[in-house]
């Protein structure tokens, strides 16, 4: 085997890639599900009485734009929550006085 990574560390990277792909797929699935739920709802709020397939182009475009905005806000909130949780977590090597232990 001619690998750039040492054999003892290769399995860790494979597991990491599998987890990241799973998280990405979960995010895309939830995004599609959220958009599929919001589209008919937003069309009804805009006054459309027909199904999504028969909706007016302008109402459909406005609803899709609103859905993209909502999904973007959800993404930004998720990033903010994750960033805050990373900075709030105490370091394992920090001593109680706030300096790093040697």
C-alpha cells in the first residue's frame, strides 16, 4: 500500500470523512424537507388558492425567495450556536486560574 498517511492514522480519517458526509447529507435532507413544507404554506399566505404546480410564476418566485431567506437564517443561527458552544467549552488543558497547565 503506497499511502501518504501512516497506516495507524488512516482509519481515523476514514471515520471522520464518513461522519462529515453523513452530517452533510442530513443537512441537505432537512433543508429539502423544510423547503417542501414551507412552499405550499407561503403560497397560501400570499393568497394563492391553487396547488404548487398551478401557482402563478410571480407568487412562486416570491415564495421560493422567502424560503431561501429562511433557510439562510437557519444556517446562520446554526453556525452562531456552534461557534458559541465551541468558545464556551472550557479547555481540557486549562487550570482553574485561567493559565495553561504544563
